[in-house]
C-alpha cells in the first residue's frame, strides 16, 4: 500500500496534535507536525534529504496569529522571530522550493480574498478546520491527483477575486506598455531599488536626464511616487534590473545593486 506522508503546520498545539493523531490512525497515512513556518521548511528539507519527502502539507491560514480567547500557541524560537512566516507565505515558499509537495490551507472561516491569495501562492485546496476527517482525507487524496478543492460556497467569491486581480494586472501591463524602451529600463532600475545617481551610472545618463525619465514614468503610469510605480510594475510582472558585473584587475565588482 502506497503511504501518504503528511505534514501538519499549525502553531496551536492542541489542534495540531489532535489532527495529527486522527490522520495517523489511517492505515495509509504517515503524519508529522511542525509549529511554525521555518520549522516546516526544515522538516521538508530533512525529509527530502532522507529520500522520504512529504506529499502534502496542511497549513494553518492564520499561522503565527494568536487566536481569540488565548488559545495556546507554540512558542517561536528566538532565532526565527515572531510571525517569521505566515501561512500564505509558507505555501509560496514550498511551491518554489518543493514543487512536488501539495499544499492545503486549513481555515477557521471562509474568506474569498485569502483563499484566492492561497491559490495564487500555489495551494491546491482550502478546507475548514471543523470539516470531518473523511472530508479532509478526500481533499488530501484529491490534491495528489492534481485536483483543486474549494468549498462550493467560496467558488463565486474566489473567482471574483481572481478576475479582479487579473483585471488589475492587465491594466498595469497596458500602462507599462505605454512606456518607451528607455523608460522601461528606468522602471526596472526603480524596481531594483536604485536611486537616481545609481540609475544614471548604470545607463550612462546624466542625473538630470534620469530625473526627467522618472517623472515621465510616474506620469504615464498615473502615480505620484516611486513606491506606487514599483507596486504597479510588479503587478504587471516587471522584474528588477540585473546587477552589472564589472571586472577590475581580476576582481569582480557588482554595480547598481544598492540604493544610491
């Protein structure tokens, strides 16, 4: 019998231990628990190194957020800091580092916006924490068949959120397309966090010319600050300019990688 390896990631001890115990009673499930995002990432890394990777992680949607009523929360090691990795961020990190692992988000309440963010981050499912064990097992087995599981009551709201996000992205892409090639270069430098002087050095322009380009970028994008321009650029999928590598007498120096 093929066994399913599941990692429960929840910082509320009673819930995590109860869920792990219930899943462990299944004949085809191996289960472990982690009390924080960093602990989960370490567990995934160890399992992969031992050639016993996890198949599914069950992630608390409010990982690191204290529950009302003082429910016990597992202490976060001082080295990790409070709220080091929230639930949605953990899903995104697992998607990037361990694409073979399926993520299912466990939620106290239905939240279309949060569910949409979870799907965008790479989650394959969203289930209520108070669902039945059989329902949770159905979701776990379903996501391993590349299915996406959402409660029916959330479908309309999630689709609306995803459509709105796509609309904003399309509008942002159209604004970026209105820029000249040089202005797009300047925008990528802005996304990289470069100041006017650093942009001038990188593009071999005068600071005055860079200032003019930056003003044009803000005007064409319809924003009033560099931060707003960067946010719009990221929505449009504009990445940062790559660092410039310069060789001097055998030494390698990176230019244009810091704020100036």
